[in-house]
C-alpha cells in the first residue's frame, strides 16, 4: 500500500489526526465529540488514527513512558505527546505503513509544531519503539 502525499493523503490525515487529538486533550473532550463537531468530516485515515489512539491511549502511554524514562509524559509538551501517540499507534497497529514513513512523518510534524528539540526527541523515542515492535515481529515471522 502506498503512502500518498497528495491532498487527502496519509500525510495530511496524520496531521489532521494530531490536531483532532490535541483539540480533544486541550478541551478535555472525548474524541468522538470532537469528530462529531467537525464541519467537514475528516479523512477516514485521520479518523482511524484519532479513534485508534484514543482507544489505545493507556497502552500507548505505557509504551512511550518505557522509552522516555527521563522525560515523563506529563512533562512533555502536549503536541509532542500527541505526535508520539500517533506514531506509536501506527508502529504497533499498522504494520502496512513502513517504519521509515512513520518516523519521517512524526519527525516532520514535531519539527513544524514542536520545540527546537522535539523532532530529535520524537525520532529517538519512536525509533526505540520501532526496533522493539517491528524487529520483534520480523524475528517472529522467520
């Protein structure tokens, strides 16, 4: 499956998912409410990511906390945390999306929306998750 970058493609859907999840967090709202309030329905992949992250938040947060012991989740900038959750969700639940794409897209989003150190931090945490999750799957496939 390709990873299109044209309008309406996965790149835009990831960015939209990050915005939707960030909005839900800032408003302390359920993602279903945020999605229902959108004047234009988001791309199906954005909805899949947003609802998937919401449904797996506890497991994703545990995974992220294990990979960033020196930087607790509650101390991370909320956009970094949201981008990490989306990237971790794709690494764990969307094996059809290449690891390089997940890391590149998350790093790009962190670079555009985060602090000066966000891109490097996001890349490092997600790369550690990818090594465990994706390499473990490959080892189990052989």
